C-alpha cells in the first residue's frame, strides 16, 4: 500500500489571487481563508514569492498582499546599449525610452518588437519596464560563437552576453569547429527554461582570422554583400562608355575646367565642380553629378537590388557598393580624362551668399583632374608645391570664395556644425590594423560640403516649386521634453539653453556650439546636443531640415552610393522633360512614403554597422597593447566610471569605477563628476590622465583601462583607516 504524503496540497495560484481580490490579507490570514494547515506556510510563502515575481500580486501596508491591478502594456522595439540592460524605444511619438534590466528581458533580443509593462521608478534616467511578450522577432538569423560539447553543440549570439546559449543538433552543425564564428538560423525560440535551437548556415571562420570580425558584422546586420547573377549581367550590359547617341540633347561641358575633389582613398567619384566669376559680381557655381539614372532602368533586377541595399556601406576593410563595380567604379564614376554623363546644377551665388538664379540640365563632362583634399588644402593655404591642384589655383580660389559666402549665409540663418571627430582605421597588407588616426576636417572638405549642400537645396526648391513628388531629407526640431533633458545635462557643465522654443532652438544650439568650442568638454557636449535631436529621415512631405536651418532640402549629390539621390535624379530629369502624367503622379504618391521608410531604415542599419566595425578594429588594435600605458583625456564621466581618449591613438576606453582602488567614488549627478568619499579626489571631463590597457574584447569592441598610478595605492590603505561601523545585531544595540 502506497505511503500517504504528509505534504499539504497547495492551491493553484488563481485561487490565491481570487482570495486577494476580495480583500488584502497576510500570509497568516491566507492560511485560514484557503483552509490550509499551519505546516503549509513555507510552501505558501514560495507561491506568494512566485506570484510577486510574475507581477500578479503586490505587497501593501502591514505586511499584507493584494491582487495586482492589471498594468497597461506598451509596444516598442528593444535596443541594447550596454551588457546588463537594454532600452525599449516606444512606438508613441515623443514617448521616453524605458529601461529594461537583463532579468526582465523575457528572452527578447535586439530589434525585437516587444510588449512591456512599467514596473518601477527611474533607473538610468528612465522608468523601469519588464518585457511581457515578444510580438515580432527582429532577426531570424544570428551570428555568434559555436562551441562543441560531447554529444551536442552550443551557439552563443554575439553582442548579447546575457542570452542563454542555443542548442545546435548534430545534423545542423555543418563542419563547424569548436570556437568558430558562424551564421545561424533560429529553428526554435527559447520558451521559459527550454533553450532555443539553431542550425548553422555559414562558417565565418576563427575569431583571430583577418577580416572575420567585419564579416560577422556584415552578417549580423544582414547587409547584402553579393549581387545576384541577373543583376551582375545587367550591370555588364548597361556599363557602356557613352557614345554620340548618349550625348545627344545634353549640354556639352567637356571644355570646362571641371575637377573632382575627394579623399586619397576614394574609389568612386559621383560629384565634380567648377566655378567662375560673374561680371556683375559673385560667382557662377557648377555642380555636376553622375547621371546614374541613365544606366539604371527602373524596376530592373539591378534597380530592385540597389533599392534593397539603399546605400553603400563603408567598412574598414571593404566597401559594400550599392551598385556593382562596372557601374559604381566604371561608367558612372567621374574619372579624369573620360567623357561622363551627368546632371548639372548651376547656381548664381551673390557676394552675400544668397542664390539668385538656378538652372538644371542633363550634360556631358570630361573631368580635367582628380584632386585630393590634401592637394586642394595646400593650394588654399598658399603652399601648393608641385601637386596636381596647383594648375587649378585660379578656379579653386573662385570655388573657395563661393563656398565661404554660402557657408556664412547658412550660419547666419542658424545652421549647426557639430564637427564630431571620426576615426580612420589604417590596415596593413595582411588586413591587420596598423594604427588608428583622427580623420582630419580640412577647409577643402568644407568647401565641397558647402557646394553640395547648396546644390541639394536648389534642387529641393525646384521640386517644391514645380509640385514634383520626390523624397526630401527632413529633420524635425527637438521636442520640449528633449530640450528640458538637455538643459538639465548642460547645467552640470555651467551652460544654459537660451530658448526652449523649437522655432528658435537652432540659433540657441548654434550659440552653445560656439561657446564651448576648443574647451575640454567640447566633445561630450557636442554629442549631448546631437543626442537631443531627432533623426533625419527621407519622406515625401517637406517639413524642412532643422540641423541645416533649411526650409527645403533633399539629397541629390550622391546617386552612386545613395538610392534616395537616384530617386531625386529621376524626378528632376522627368520634370525637366515636361509635366508628369496623372497616372505616374498617383503611383509615385503611393510608393514614395513606403520607399522613404525603407531607405531610412537601410541608412540607420549601415551607420550602425560602420560604427561597430570601427569599434571592433579599435579593440583589435589595442589587444596587442595590454599592459602598456598611454596619455589620455577624460571625455565622459558616468556613475560606472569614465571614458578616456588616448592622445597617441584615436581610441577610447573605459576606466571602471570599481578599479579606482584608492577610495570609494560617488557620482555627482548635478555636476557630472566622480568624487572620492575620503580623499576628495575628483575626476572631471577634460582631465588629463595616464591610462593602462587592462582588458580588451575585440568581438564586442570593448577596451578597459585602469589608471596607471592606482597600482601604488591598494584598496587596503584606505580601508584600514576608514571609521569602523558596528554591524547590525552586535552587542550594545538598543532594543526596541
């Protein structure tokens, strides 16, 4: 006869909740309400703990429990920022992001659409939330590390350290070896305590193999890196050198001193310029852009794949072109000494920088020279030497005069110039990083930028004036909440935002940028201003561009590498040929909003991949320098530590607060610095320090530093002299 269990049977959680819905009760009272013996109390406490964790009940005054009021659920997208937590970007316009701790992720991954509930007060400057349900997965394919166990394989997704490993069945492993980085497809998502499953699609290689780190990023962001055979065949078919039939009806500019000005490492040239003085004063500026639309029929296979890419992606060791090389580096590239088909914009620039007259047309040019920024800079500074730009000194002088006038006019109306530094990764012949440099911003760079901005505005004004449907580059002003958050941050550094009005904010931003120019806190404050702004996007409705203080702006000058520019070229040349038919107008008005959203997403995807690839290469470079010390400057201070930018190499790393062993440091939220509790030592933005490389994780792009001097002051020094505190419960404690 089976022995009868003495363990009292616990009721279902639903019965406990039903009892608490009638009235709040203590655990002791619940035993009576549910007719449970006294011996069931430990089990009841365990059940109550589980219901609390699931947010189905809550604690109230007097040690009692009550049924939880159903919380509102909010929808958003999950975004990781640091290991250990994430944020949810809500769908509602203007809603503040929510903080989600690792324990509250509920199996969600980056870019997943999720349903969340707010469960706590502010943390990391945001309300705390918990993922209730994953509504839609952001990725079906993941990249990560494969680990072989005795009878099965494990897959760890890259960049998401607190997600449990996925199982890899033996028949789904291909020939992956232990430690290989692989691309995998999810076949079963995790459910509670049951792990998910994947199958290996591609073996990327060993982590230390050159180029594998960037390939991981390409697969992670699902960036297309191959064209279909049909698209390649079309590219070869379309890539014909222009002949008499192609030049027919075009403005012939082949005798003009037109030049391209680009970086020394540029491989495709989609814009060329020339400038001459006008007899009435001012300048006649010509901006000539590769006529990609001539070679790319709409709705061809090549056109569809270009739109899917949306943009070229520039990674440290490769370029993922929007168009195959026969076009992007061939007939569409404005190389010197060859006839090339272009769309030209002519701007009459007055001495005060205003544009009094514009003309547009299809043209043919014959670039006189391919100049680099450094060569042009030498001419502008009066030290041309024997470089190729010296032969164009007169024309470059006119170009510089027109660009400066345009720039002055733009800044008078409130245009912003953040001048954020960028890293340039220099690779050796084997693909290994040899150094990291700060990318210089020369007057020659600004010259070309000013000409391109003016051409973009001129085209946008024409499209608006003629009511031609197109994609505009729009940038909405910051909302009131963002401005208030910014003001609170700026006050810590002794600055104030002059205006909270979105209409006047651009001038207020501009004054701030000038006020801290050249100061130690410039980089962190520039970034804070940039972070307060909304994203610029592509849209068919023109609402202006806040950052440029422009009422009308589009992208026209880079059709080789940006699909929105190609759309604008098609709309411009179609309108120049005559009015657009009603059926075409109706079709465009239906497609353009969809294309705008798709191309904006493609642009953000490319930017994330480019930033992550640079971080990974910076970490790779520092991995061979562990234990070495470098002079640097503090760029950002936070509760968890401070970031240091090295002077010798353009690399930033984190000094974690728990490695500062001479004292216990507290973060001053208002003044944004760390202060030692005992010593009073402070760490501020702009302080010079000597940093030692302590830890590098190339896969995650993380670099950790420690202060070199801290070695001489072990933590025991201050702990030994710290005041002794009697522990709670020791003899002598007053009894209540």
